[in-house]
């Protein structure tokens, strides 16, 4: 690394030491002269550090033209007081660890593992919305057997809080059979998350929605259920959530089965079957949607990309849904597991499945249960 001159240093600081300049980059972090502790670190817009680091690297902020890492107790842990431009053209920041003294940490920019799709490669979306967008969006991968045509409609269409996009993977001649979705797109030559990655390009209209859900088409729930799910996400400011699974259906991960003691449970894991993302969380996670045809392993990466929050990821027990078909019916389980393991290794992302607490269901005693 070589330090720039004073003029170059001031230019670097003006370009980099802004929230936008820092949050759009990916970093690795470790001690100077040693291998990195973490190879995929993000500085999140809300001031948290994402990347499976320790308690000493919980928060970040800009202070006196320096990037500062802070502990979970809001104490300075590393002050990056030197900024460099490496021969590769990427940035690095170095600064002393506050305790013990004598150790320097380095935050080095790396090439992102993933990126948003290019708008030029986006599929054609048929837009049939007749009014202003609703606050939320359901993007459903569906074929001729999709259960969404049987979702109970125990409410007026005008009361829906969500638009529907059908990403159709059935036979092309049946593509136009559905009459009530706001968007429709033919994607019958790609898998679920490859298709979603292509839809979420930089210029996609879907970035305007507050929350976006990506369910499979073998779930049975109602229009009112979707309204309730989005309302709970908004009320409790969740970044990533899913409905609990009815115990009468197929369940791959025991933690996702309904626990009727709770309105919701805060967890470290939300599975790929029906994730619901806030706009900010989707910005962080959508670039890696194209990594996995099966989806395996993505749900272990997402918590790390979101800073492993303990109060922003949840399973919503108040709105259980029925999973009607066994998992793994459309791909090889062995290949999917190998794919997931490779993704977790690339992101240094462990497969911990934890419950951190929850909010009790009894409205007369609604409180956090830790």
C-alpha cells in the first residue's frame, strides 16, 4: 500500500468518507500483516457492521473525517486514521485497535462476490396495474399447479395492501391464463432465485415497494393473511421475516413450525420458501440471488449481509401458512446441499439456527419474552 499525497488524501476522503461511499463497498477486515478475520464486511446505512465480526465491531460511524468502529456498548474499538489506495485501485483504511494498544486493524476494499443484474438483461414484464402501486409486493414463482388461484379472498380487492407479480415457469401457452395479477413475466427456463435476480435489476420498478415477499407456489394462505403479514413486518420494523408453517403441512426446518404461544419469534434464520424483505434488506441481499439455482445456502448468507440483527428477523407465528408439498421435488437434494455449503464457505457464514426471543401472542400480556 502507498499513502497518497496531501491533495490526493483530501480527494480520497471527500469521495470515500461519506455514507454512500462507504456503504456501497465490500470490505475484508483483520490485523495488519495477518489474514483477514472476515472476508465480506459491509457498513450498513443504519450504522451497524455486517460480517460476523466480534462484539468490538458492532457499529460504525464517521468521526472527524475518520471511520470508527464501536463496540456493542458504544465504545470506540478501532479508529481508522490512515487511508490508502492500493495498486489494484481499491481502498484500504488502517488504524489502531484501542485495547490492547499496539495492534493495527485494516479495512480493505474487495471485489463484491455478487452484483445486481444488468437492466439490459431484464426479462419483459407485462404491467397490468390500473392504479397507483400498493405499499407491498408479492412476487410469486408459479406454474399451472400454483395454489394462488385458490387463495381465499375474504376481503375486497380494494383493501389489498399488496400487488402481485407472477413469475411464470409453466408451459408458455398457459402464460396468460391469470387475469388478476398486476405484473406478469414469463421465466420458464430459469430457477426461482435466478429469475428473481433478473427481475431485481438496478432500474426495476420493484424497488419502490416497502416490503417484497417471494413465496413458492405450493403455499395455502389467504389475501387477508398477506395483509396481516405485511402489517406485522411494518409494525415491528422487521427487515426479514416469514410466516410460520402450519404443523399439518411439510416442514423442512423445525424452527419454522408454528409456536402458538407467540405472535412472532426473533430468529437467526428465515428460509428461502417465503422470505419477506424490507426494501433496505432486499438491497443488501438481492445481489446474491443469482448464486443458487436451488436457493440452498442463501438463507444462511442473508443474516450476515444484514448484520445478524436480533430484533429485525422473525418468524411470524400469528399468521401460519400450509406448505402442501414436500421440499426438494424439483432439484437434487445432494447437489443443493453441496451448492449451499459452497456459498456459506465463500461468505464465512455459519449455519446457526437460533431463537433470540419473541413477542407473546396473548393480547392481555403482550410483551417481549426473552
